[in-house]
C-alpha cells in the first residue's frame, strides 16, 4: 500500500518548507547605527512608559526627562508607590522637573514658556541627578521620531560618562 509512502513524502515536504522559512525575528527594537558599538535604542510610547509607574511591586520604575527614559528603580524610596516623587514616574515629566513642581498640569514634556532660570535648573538636574545616578533605558518616541512618525535624523543618544553600575549597590 502506498499510504505510508505518501505520509513520509508529506513529512519531508513539510520539513523542507520549514527549513526554508527565515528564523523568527526577535522582538523588534528600533536601531540607529551611529556606530557598530552602539547598543540598540529602546523607544517608549506614552502607554509603554506608563506601565513603569512604580505601582507594581518588583517592576522597574521609569521616568523620562527631556525625552530620555531613566530607570529610577534604585531610588524607590523617592519614586515608588506612595513615595514623594511618584507623580513624576511613568511619563515624561520635563516641565515638572524644571519647575520643581508636582502639579499634574506640569507633568509633561512641554517646556513652552519656561523661564531662563527654570531651563537652567532643568539642565542641572538632568545632568547632575538623572544622568549621574540612573541608567538610561531608552527614549520617548517624541525624542526619536518626527511628528509624522519618521525617524528623527538629528537624534543623538545621550552619553553617560560617569554612570557606573557599581554605584547602584
């Protein structure tokens, strides 16, 4: 009987088809290639960033300033659930950081109308607190993409010359 034969042929055909398929792609990450050594850059949309708002025990806590997403989990006592600065996390709080404000109206990326002093304060805190203390995990989509969703060619990843993982332990 040719029944067994047909089954074997079908199996071989299936194996050949599977072998011809490209390997399943890993989870997509936006990659920019400023240089071969650059780590891939993670892009956060607002809903994605909102998941890291410190409400979930054991989840990392992320906060964005100037479109740069920092992992502030090591500062749980400031940013965790019920902590004094928890309002800032899970979003881009650039304006709030500049104005030293936790007013919900200030918890936005928008810096329109900030004074010279507030902008200077923002840069100081950005460089001397966030960049100095917390690892950068990615960027907000607003920082990486243009309004129309195309990649922003002027995007430059932040460097963290003084960030040292051993400072966290």
